[in-house]
C-alpha cells in the first residue's frame, strides 16, 4: 500500500514529515515534491534502499541518481574535491533547480552513481523536500517519481498513476512550480557542460560562469559508446502515444495536423498542445490549452501535465509546436525532441 499525506507546500506539518523521514531512515521509498517535479526518495547512503528505487521505477542500473541535500555544506560529505565554482553557483542557485556533477567520495555507494567516479548533487527549492532531508538526517537520492522513460510527474496523482503499490508513500503538496527537471551541469569539465537543460536557464548560468557548453540529445551510436550523462538517451519523457513536432508557429502546427488528417488520422484521436493565443480551424481535435507562446516558464510548467492529460483522453497521436532555445524554451524543446524520438504515428 502506498500512503498519501497531504501537506502544505510552504509549512508542512512536522509530524507528517517525521513519519515520512522515519520510512526513509528504515530503508523505504517516499515520493515528495520539489520545485521541478516529484522525486522518489531513498536514503542515499543505504545501498539496499537505493536498489528498491531502481526496481520500483524499472530503471536500468546504468542510469545514475541525483543526491539531494538540504544545505550546501552537505556537499563536503559527498564530494572529494569541491571547486570554488561550486560555492559561486551555490550562492546564486542553491536552493534551486540546478544539479552539479563533481568527483565522488567513497561514502557514496556505487549503485547511486552507476559506477561513475562522479556524483550529481542538488539542493531543491521546496520546503517539503528540504524538511524531509533535514528530518531524515541523511542525503536523499531522488530520481523523478515516474516509471522509467515516462513523462516526469508534476502532481502526486501522476506519481500514483505510475508507482501506486510500489512505494511506501507520497507527500502531496499540489502541482510543482517549474515543471521540468533541474539543469544538470558537469563541473568536472572545462568549460562546464550542460548535460541536461532544465529549470536554470543557460543564460543565468553564464552570468556566474562565463562559458558553458551544452551537450544533450544523443544519437543511437553514442549510446553504445557510453554516455557523458547516462540519462541522455534519445527516447525519454515519452507518453504511450507517438508525439509529432511542428515548428513554433500556428501555420506550421496546422500544416502538421493537416498532414495527419490526410493520412487518415481521425480528428478526435489527434491531441494538440495548443498555445492560448493560437486558433485552429474548427475541427473536433482534443486540445490541451498549454500556455502563452513566449512564456517559456509557463509552457515548461504545464508540459508534462499536458502530455499525460492528452494520453489520458485516449488520443492516438500528440502534436506539439517546438519552442526556440531561449530561457526555459531550451528545456521544453529538449523534452519534446526526446518524447518524439523513434516513433511514427
Ligand atoms: O529536477 C530534478 O532533477 C528531479 C527532481 C526529483 O530533483 N530529479 C531528476 O532525477 O530528474 P532523474 O534521475 O530523473 O534524472 C537524473 C539525471 C539523469 O539524466 C542522469 O543520467 C543524470 O542526472 N546524472 C546523475 N548522476 C550523474 C553523473 N554522475 N554524471 C552525469 N550525469 C548524471
Ligand atoms: Mg527522470
């Protein structure tokens, strides 16, 4: 049985947090909200508990986990050599949707890092997450609380849809704010490399570190050669129906829908992530009103919700316009490209 605790996102009940922390302490799994998406938490220093995460999510053992901390100084317990750049980033982005990759200390179990010599660290900006880590008294590993390859959960309902019965509990504090996962930044490289665009835009990182490069979507051949970030496989974040992408304007979106219709797709089986201010010809399409085009933060917040909602309406294809690589547009673009890989409608 999976227990559901409703908590206030700003002032969670300490007794509820203590109960959830006790489960973490005894090797259990508790899903909790962060500012990005819901995470599935376990004691990062307990190998057996971490193993349960891989089983519950059906996650392959080659994909390493992020270790969540509640104070920047906790990095000293986990990382062998903390560079000055870490503290500069911490001052600006911790707590916040930034994950940094640094050389690990032996205390971090191999299973957490999938055998890599590095560990990914993040301090989430969410009172429930921070209170849980503090009460547990240990760093907490937390991958997104979805089954492997599925869109990340932005509500407790999404978590339950994927993991009900497989985990001990979920702290439900309502929908998450950012909606896409943290930016993963490899600080062992010079210049640092963004392995996954996310909640902290590249432009903001560049205000602290002058040069940052981006390396994300990966080809099949590269998968075979060993990935810089194992979570970079091409197909990821995907709903159970094919996703078809269109250029970011209403004409291109309609042309894409028109192409599907001319191939015999029925309009009521076509789902569309449609920006607020765009209109489409009068057809019985299944529409998710996504957000204002240009408000990349708003679109990021509702992206996974939209994919899951459309899937739930029983559509057989989802069409989405792709944002430009600006601000959180880069992260939305990355998730859509990965959701769309390798399948034809
Ligand atoms: O926003 C987030 O980051 C969420 C919330 C729950 O904190 N967590 C999350 O975790 O997205 P997960 O496991 O779904 O994604 C972790 C990503 C994967 O792409 C993984 O490959 C990468 O981080 N990663 C973890 N450790 C790494 C390492 N040592 N080197 C390179 N990449 C690493
Ligand atoms: Mg994930």
